[in-house]
C-alpha cells in the first residue's frame, strides 16, 4: 500500500519551489524561475510545470505558501511580491481543476509556523509563534492548536506596528542593515563570523530592536515558544544576548522564565510549511 504524500509549494517573487513530502521528509524538490514580469497565465504555467515534475500517484493534496495578500477560504491570491500581474488570481480553483486534488493556500508566515508546528521544534506547542525576520517582518500564529489567521488573513503582522519613527519592519527586517549602515546583512554576517567588532556591534544594536517586537508579541499573544525564521534568523547567535537583555524590563517576569526563543532548525521550511497546511486542515476537521 502506497503511503500518502503531499506537495508543498513555496511561491516566491523570483522562484517557485515544489517539494514532494512523505513521512515528514522531502523526497524530491524542484525549483523553477518565475517570470516576474510575465502575465498571470505565464506564471500559472510555470507553477503547473513545477508541480508536474514532482507529482506522483500517491499525492493526496497540494499546499501553497504565498508572500502576499489572499483569501484563504476561496483560495484567491490578490497580490504577490514582485509579480505585478497577479491582482485577483483564483489559484485554488485553477489548480484543483487541473490536478483533481484539494489545494490549500496561505501566506508564507502562516505556512512557516504551521511547518514548525507539524514538522519542527514547535511540535506539542499549543501556543506557538513563528517570527520571520527577512526582507520583511511578520509572524504566523498557532493558538490553542489552531492556525490563527484573523478575519482577513492579517493576524501576526507585527512588522507593521508603529515603532520609533517608523515601524518594526523598518528596524527588524534585513533592510535594517542597508538603511542604517549601507551594508548587506549577508556581508555583516560573514564579518561577524570572523569576529569583526563593527559587525558584532551592529548585530547587538539590531538585537535591541528585535527585543522590542518580541515584547509586543509577548504582551499581545503570550506564546509558549517563538521560532525565528527568515534570512536574518541565521545570525541569531550574534544578536541573541542583546535580544534577551532587551526583554529584562518586561512587566511580567514569570513569562520570561517560560518563553523559549530559537531559530528554525529545518531546511526548506517554506516547502514543509506549505505541505503542513494539509495536515493542519485534518486537525481542524477532527
């Protein structure tokens, strides 16, 4: 008897990655360029070709993570970063008609936390937050073992909250380094690994800002664990101390004794998170 598989799709602004997931592991993964300046149909065509490369007879569902605005119930994608032709794409219906399989779609932050909850270190956490620190700042939320997305799939957008003279995203995303230091986060990460004092000091400053968004999360949702994702999370060892030092004035000290904060330990978490949408749906149904 064939074991069931799920395909997870990470739709980015420049690439689409599809992974065949079985037994909590990716068995096959492919990546194709997305024609960011292409028409709606051209982009859909590339997604279908990518899915066909990993499709097999035991696939029971397709999950898709999208960095944009969408209606998760209807499966309509209203906007995707760097794909201007997508304004109101009924992606769920298009793919379900083509592949005759159920399709689940959500934003990339929600997929991230779902992936950690089902495949990663967020297992057995009824109240979990996944904080993405990348080109933007956003969080996915598991509340009482349920993915919480809000009425319009906008829950967890902590990056948009006002902070200092801008918002959290301005100070806590990867763009922080170019905004204030005219250096890329990747360059500074390499320098920090080599012990460069300037780079280490910059990450210390960055960690102070991240502690502020974490405090906002603790006050608002009080999760059991916060898992960091996104490109900047790889530098966590260099801003960890500053983050925790910045939390010491948190009003409810018992919270700090129990909260766990750690970077993701999963490779291809975006693909796994998309696949986890299917498993989460089964949990909701049961």
